């Protein structure tokens, strides 16, 4: 009986030894196969030369090399997956083409510079530095920048004297909005807001905080020095002269007496208002002799007035816009029935003052609400 137990123990130990040897042999073979697979050479496409970002990849930009499989960190691309695509980033010679390095079309970097090549210096000025910030400006526009500071010396006619430094023909090369360059001063963006405990996506307009200028160093120093001394900076857009189009004569004109006139609903186009200042002007960027003359500076107060949402509608066939609140003042403009006119306030109970400073008698118009204006324009 004791002999049988010894035999059983020997058999169990022998079985375990054989199993261990078999397992060792199995794992050894698996390891050898893995090593053989990892060391196997595979054909991959690499760059034959340096390729710049956003460049279209051509067949001549590729070459094939053999690389051990263990050194491939990701699946290499086939030739058909590369040729005709664009480099998403700079690809250097002998770099392996991978999916994250190519794109079907050129990529646009939001932080890429939109600024054109400048002739003098690229400099950004805050819109807050100007007394009349103009957000209708676009990239490529030309402006004059005027530095104005009153001397408070009364002239014989009672008007204050002022001195102006004028920087002429300054090119706008872009705008800065939240630190990013744009070619427009106003950009539409989508924002998410809480409305009655719900997330609502709205489109709003954001204004640029700074304007990018191509400006000479000495002119820039003059302007910044003036501003730091408390002077006023103004921007004035300059436009090339517009050629007048020849008006062709209209054939078969129907006489006014035989055709009844209609009065469509129209929005009145506010006239630009200007202030004039008598000044001694120094042209900082061409060193010309100083001259004294009246300088017209645009002062646009109409936008704030329009924001009050107070309107009139013409009820007379002809609506007269006068220079003062009396019939004795000159008629400066005429509009017609159904014209919608933004106004500022009521004067002497009989006259309305428009947002651009003209006066209309109450018998020629009726006040209407902003809601009524919207409904009328929808018809």
C-alpha cells in the first residue's frame, strides 16, 4: 500500500514537470513568432522632400521604404490615400504619411494672420482712442486720422481755435476682435444663453476692439503723443470720387395728370451731420507748411437717436423737412406720404425734430410705434 502511494506521487510530479516543459515550449514558440512578426519588413510611403502646410501632395512627393513592423506607431497610408490630399502640417523629408497629417482640403487656421503685407509698420490702435469710432470700415479702406486739441483762444468771430495734426491716407490692414485678427470690424457669432431655464442659441454681433493700421513710425509717435496729452483723435474715411452715371432719357413717359401716383412705404435715409472746426493744420506725414482753414469732422449722432425706436409716418403727400421749428425756416428736404422717419423729440408741441436735426410739422406726420413699423414693413 505504501509502495502504491510513492508511485502515485512520482506520477503526479512527472505529469507536472511534463506540463511545465510543454508550457515553456509553447510560450517560447509564441515569443519567437511575435519577434519574427515584429521584425518583418513592411513597405510604407514616406515624404521624398519637405512639404509645407496646406500644399497639395503629388505622386513625386512620395517614395517607398521598408521598415520593421515594430517601429510603426500607427497604420501607414496607401498611395491612393495620400496623392491629391493636402498637408495639414509641415511634413519633413522621410516622414511617414499618417492619417493625422493629411486632409481632403486645405485647412484654415483661425489664428492665422489675415494682415496684408504692410508698407511701413503694422500697428493696432484701440477703438476707444477715437472720438468717432467707425465700425463700418473694412480691410483695405483708407482713412485720415486727425488729432484735435482746443487752445481755448477766442477768435474775432467768437469761435474757439484748435490745432490739428493730420495723418493722411492710412491704410486699414485688419481688425482685432478678442485677440484674433479679422478683415471686418463686426463679426456675427453664436452664443448660448439661458432663457426661461433653457439653453437658447442666439446670433449676436461683436465689435472689434482694435484697428490694425499701416502707418509710418514718426506719424504714429505724433498721434500717440497727442493722445497721451489728452487730445482728441478722429478717424475720417476717404473715398475716391464717384463718377456720375449718365441718365438715359425715358421713352413713352406717361404724363403725371393721366397717371395716379402711389406712395409706397419707405424708410427715410438719415442725412449725415457734420461739425466744422476752424484750425491750424499740420500734415505730419508730408511735412507741408501749416495752413488755417475749416476742417469738416464727421460726428454721427444718428445711431443713438435711432436706437430710441421713435418713428413718424408721412400722412401728407409731401412732407417738408425744415432747418428750424417754424414755417419761416428753409425747406432742406422733401419726402412723401408713407415715409417712415426716426425722430428725436417734440418741439413747441407742433414740431418734431428728426434724428438728423430737421423739423417736421405735426400736420404732415403721425407718430407710430416700433411694433407698427415692423408690421408695416412686413406687408
